[in-house]
C-alpha cells in the first residue's frame, strides 16, 4: 500500500496519514480575508479537526469505494454490462493486515464500528457499488438502516455505470439514480444536498462525471454566502498540483488525450477540451471560500491528504480492502490553542 505526504499551505495543520505522525503549523497571518483557523491531525485512519467554529464534537465514519458486486437473477439481463466489475473485487486483501477479506465483510465492519463508537453520521461518498445491482443496493439499505445511524450518500462513477451501455454519462447517471439508487438519498436531491449536524453544514455534491453543473455551482455558492462552516463531500477529489489525473475535478490536464481507461471501462472518452468553465469556477469557489473547513473524498483507493490554498482535503483508502476513516470534528479547547 503506497502512502504519500503532500503538505503545504497556510492553514495550521499537524498531519500523518499511513506513516508515523508528523507535525507542521503555519499561521495564516498574511491573509486579508477572515478565514476559519483549523488544526488537523491525521494518524493512520483517525482524522481530527479542531476549530473554534466547531461547537460540539461530531464523529464521522467516512466510507468510499466498497465496490459491492452482489447480484441475483434480476441482474441477468445486464450481465454483458456488469461482467468485468462483478469479478473485480470478489476477494481482497485487508489494507492493514494483509488478510483475505471482501467488500461485504469490510462494509459490515465499518458500519459496526460506527455503531460501537456512537458515530453521529456515516458518509458514503461513492463507488459503494461496482454497478447498480438491485440486490447490492437493497442489502446496503437494510444494513445501514439496521445500524440506526444517520447517513449521507453521494454516487461514485461506478455506482450508476453499466459498462458499455449506450448514453452520455449525465443521462446514464440520471437513469440509474432514478431506477435503482434513489432510496439512498432519503428524499433529497441526488446531485446536491445540505445536511446540518451540530452547527456544521455538510454539502454532498455529486461530481461522479468529473464535472459540476450550473445548478450545483449555484447551490454551493448559496451555502457559501450563508456563512455557515461547511464540509464538502465529493467522490472524485479536487485537483491538487503534483497528483495524478485521478484527482480529476478541476484538473487542468483532464481531457481526452489523458484518458487512459475509457476503453477498459467502456464509456465515452473525456472531452477534447477538458473541463467546463463551470467546473473550474466551482474549483475556484471551493478554495477561495473562507468558511469551507474541509473536503472529504474517495475514488483513488489510497489514503491522501492535500492542503490546497489552506484547505485540507482528506481522501479515504478503499473500503473494499477494509479501509474507512474515523473523522472527528472537535471544538478548539483552550489547552490545544497555539500561542502566537
């Protein structure tokens, strides 16, 4: 399992993810805009945020990329579209122990931990499914409803994708959200929704096509203007200099010539000219907004942290291999404050 360190920016941070904990802090004293000062510590799968804007502790179990492959007779008509991904994660090695595991076992362990640790919310940020299997979706709903902990779901690029099926990415996403995934959204808009938890607003925005549309940009802008402390939940991480093309949302190198997997995944090739103006505007808005305290993502199957213009982005390893993040948002107690 590869681990990378990528730490820079002006937000105060202590960080260590997948390696021995290290520490760094820089005060944002040169900023003219009044930003939220946030301290972040990461050690293996445990992530802790500290800030004055956090009034009560919030425990989040963050799950991405479970890649459940379960299916039954209802999936027979779709076998030509689901065959590759149905075989992709039948058995995996645990990211920490190396022991044999599988997506179903890994998901149950993660949500059991959420219950045992009295989590406030479970965030499911996409690719929970390898394809939109009715059986797998029903199983996740029954398991997570039995746990009795609030959850937030957004789709990943595999959740709604039957490989080789005709249609644009947007139309296929709309189709399979409506036909299969809709119950996971609990009556909320599948592409953008806000959830208030103990004074922090969680914004779940679907970027599973790598793009952001105008309605999503306007939705995000409205919540930035509210002044509420915001946590952004997305599947595909926001672009970070030095990272690979998988950090695709707002990536200036994302375009047809860098798309290496379209034939394997049997989907339309990325656009010749790359991202839309709207996606780039969203990227700029996220990192210029003073009240965004963190971005939580998945997609790349590797733990990662980036500090982009002072904003921490935390990315989870894949749950298919047993990984999840134990994220804690904590009030900044006096004993933790740095004397400047």
